[in-house]
């Protein structure tokens, strides 16, 4: 029961971070480039021993669905679901390669991997939804933003993991 409540709270925190990020003015000439604050919760769950991979997946799915309800956009639901799924799968693969916590990649590396997977999934969706490969011109900006935002959120989560105790 305590773990369920904790996961519900983490889902709420993830959703709040998503909403807060919507209020931040664009930091680049590309308004769709985001920091990925909500991903910090996912990364936090992946690096805590008291949670499982399923816990992380559930939080991502719930956040994406609730965010779509808040924004009211089915298009954003599709983009977010594909991006979120790609990100969590990439991060899970990376963290499961070395299950021993001493060998796990640094959270920043995992975060960058998730951000790049998220961006690549979304650009792939855009290619299919809008037809043509013109959207691929945004790929360099997405890769750069994925690396920078992944490093930022990854290092922030590294600090959080050491300081926050839950279960």
C-alpha cells in the first residue's frame, strides 16, 4: 500500500513538472524543444532500488495520459506516448545491461539516452504524420537539445537520489 501511494505521488510530481514546463517560455528558436523535467521522476524511479521497471513504465504511461487530458490534444498524446515509450525502453535497456548498481551507467548518460530516444521517436512520428522528410531538418537541433537537457536532468536526479528517501 505504501509503495502504491508513493508511486501515485511520484506520478503527480511528474505531471506537475510537465505543467510547470509548459509555462516556461521557449529557451531556443524552436518552441517545441523542452527540458524534460517530468522525465526526472522516471529516471529517479529507475535508479532507486525500492522500485521496479514496471513502476517506471506505469508512471510514464499515467503521466502521458493525464497530460493529454490536461492539454486536450490527441496529437500531443500520440507524440508523447511514442516519445515516452521510446525513452523508457531505451533507459530500461541501458540500466538493465549492468544490473549491479556499481556498474550502472551514470544517471546523466541514461537521461541523455532517454532524451535522444524520445526525440528520435517524435521525429519519426512527424515524418509519418506530416509526410515527407522535411522534418528531418530539425534533427540536429533535437539531438543537441536532447544531449543538453539529458545532462541537466540526469545530474539533477543524481543529486536527488542521494538526498531523497521514500520507502
